[in-house]
């Protein structure tokens, strides 16, 4: 059906799916807020796990469909390019969410964010290490490095949970990290919130599936490589939930959660390599292309810049953004230029 459709129809479906992801992201966040508060799930589960998984549902759908068809280029570049572009989302939060009051990393620089940032760098380092081994180095339908990525992600959640528990027991000032993303609370019962969560998840998954199928064909017709398309246009579209929830979070002065949503979501994305290898039956990391390795390193650099900003605590701003955000914009643009040269 998609192969025979005109480019105009494919583009319309792509745009419609993008809008569906944006709207669903806002609705889902309100529902998660109500569910998390009702069941007292805690910050680590609610923030780094629940919210990260839900806002990355488009990437989950895209990766699953691509793995089923064993066509990994768009999915891999969407994951690794998504990490880079979602880090740049912090620039938008800095400009439109915080504005002239102070740089984002001056407002949000908790120890939990440092832990999440270090975890993300560890995970991306595992991605790079996995590329150095042969595809025959397989354990339980995947390479050991994909399993180690999952272990690091789960270990980080456990560590944050213990850290937050220790803070509460010692009656110290706790990090404000509830799921108060939207300005308005969910209007309804927690059972209705569960219904919205289920429906929103289904819509987001279907929209992500449509994005993958229509995007792949549009990229071929426009003469774009799957790697370039996945790392730029598709990554931007699937980052819309993070943009909407991140800016809304900063607007209500929940700066730590705005950054945690990005760092936590980025740490979750490489876990999808394990899902892809299990579905497709192929080792993913040993088969990464030079452009994929390039995007991984770019993600590490961008994350490192923001972590330095959290440590330095500079008050200086350029064009309504912090020094770190300004540097991230320059590095990302140079990174895109290098990617164009590479592919």
C-alpha cells in the first residue's frame, strides 16, 4: 500500500503521524502524572523509567518494525541521531522554558542528573566497544554488550532509587522531580488516566510505525540515505514528546525533571538495540557503520558539555541561552556538517 502511494499521500501521513505524536505526548504526560502520584511509584521509576519509555514510544515502534524487516539503517540512525538531537532539545528548553532568568544548567544541576549523564556516557561507550567485536560474538540472540547496556540502565535506576530514599530518610532537601510536566493536572480519576495511557500508547506506537514506513519511502524518493534521514528529520519528529514535555516542565520551574527527561530518555534509547537484535536475530553493534559510530561520539560530546555546565554553574547567557547551550548548538551544527560529508 505504501509502495504504490504517491509522495503527497506519504508526506501527508508523515505529517499527520508527527502531529499525533506531539498531541499524544502531552496527553500521556498528564496521565502519567496522575498514575504515578496515585500509586506513589517514586521519582526514579516515574521519571527515568515510566516517562522515558512513554516519550520514546515512537522510537520503540520504529525500531521494532525495522528489526522485523531486518532493515536496520533508519532505526539505528534514529536511535543514535535521536540521542544527539534530544540533547539539543535542552537548548530549546533553555531558550523558551527558562529564558532570561538564568541558564538551564544553573537552575537544574542535581546529583541525580550527574548520575544520569555519567550513565548515558557509560552506555554510549558500551556501544562503541561493541563495534570492535565480530558479529559471531553472540550471547542469547545478541552480543554481551547489548545485555551490558541493559544492565547499566537498570543499575542506574536502582542507584537513583537508593539515593533518593537516603535523602528522604535523612530529611535533607530532596530533589524536586515529580512528573508535573504540564501546567494543568489530569482532569479525571486514575482509572481514566490509565485508559488515556493505554490509548495514547497505542496511538503513539501506530504513529511511530507509520513514520518508519512512510519516512523510509520518502527518503528513497528524495534521494536521501536512510542514515541521514533517520538521524535528522525522523529523529526530530520522534523527539517532539521530549520538546513539549521539557518546555512545559521548565515553565512550571521543574528544571531538574526537564533535564532528567532528556538524559533518562537518551539512556533508554540504546536499550532498543537489544530489542532489535532479539526481533531480527542479528547482532546489531558489530555491524554499525562509521556514521553510526560518529553519531555515538557526537552524543557523548554533547552530553559532556551539559555536564560541565552543571558543574561550572555559569550565569552568563548568549541569545537567551547559557554558554553550554550556545556551545552545544555550534557543536551540533558542525556535527551535522560532518555527517553530510561522511554519508
